[in-house]
C-alpha cells in the first residue's frame, strides 16, 4: 500500500535555492591550509607577515584576510625563503646520510588599512603548562637517543650523577657503607663451610 501526501514537507525558513546568486547563499569556508602569523616587532603597526603554503598567491591571502577577519589589505609582498642544507641520518645505521635541502617556506608581508599591535607577552606561562611541555619534549628526545645504535657507546649521565652523589655521602661520613644485600633489607644466614647455623 502506497501512502500519498497531499502537501510537501515545509522547508526551513533560512533555506536558499542552490541556483540562487552567490551573494544570497550562506558561505561556509573550510580551508585546507595553514597560515601562521609571525611576530615582527621591527615592522610598523600597519604591516604583518605570514607563513603561507607555497601554492598561495597574493590574491588568496587578500581574500582570506578580508572574508575571515574583515581586514582591508592595501598591498602584499611575497618572498620564498630557502632552507639550509642538512644531512639525513640513516635509520639503524651509523654515520651520516645524503645531503638534502628541506622544503622552502613562503613568507608574505601585507600592508593593512588599520594598524595592528601585538599584545604584550605574558610573563606567567603556568596556564599553558610550559614546564610540562618542555619536560615531555626532553623525555621524548632522551628515549629516542637511547634507541639509536650509537647509544651504547655513550656513558649514562644519570647513573654517573647518582654514583657521584653516593660517593660524596660515603666520603663525608653521612652515610655508612653496607653490602648490597643488607641495603636491600635481605637477611641471609651465611655460614662458613663445614659449620652448621646452630653452632656457636
């Protein structure tokens, strides 16, 4: 049995036909690129620099700033910055690899109609967990260094430091030397050869 409706379902109030002009449609911008604003204290307030993708042109940046941030741009200058030549480190091999040049970076400097002043740098970075971030980065780099093939040839700095502290305590007399089994709290009934433990 087929049910027929005499009326079509109502469309939402803000619905616009796809054939309507572009100015009447609701525009949704989902960019697939990353633009980084660079802190440039040496530039005047009406200038700002950005790191943009290599395939970005001046019209793209002008349109991006106008539509997203309502910033009027007077002029745009672009510059492709070449990176320094580095050397690849082969995985699980000793020595050095081939020379390579990392991908270049494209920098654009815009002149804006209205000045923009950078906010003051916060002195208290505790809300951003800066210390925790640096500790995690150091731990990750230490773990990666320990997994390298040449890690066995390098001394363990943490063990050297702990040994030096223990030696200073023994030399100062603040800590007395004990055998390892006593320091660990073990009680071995060690008897001489040929004698029982009950004999005095």
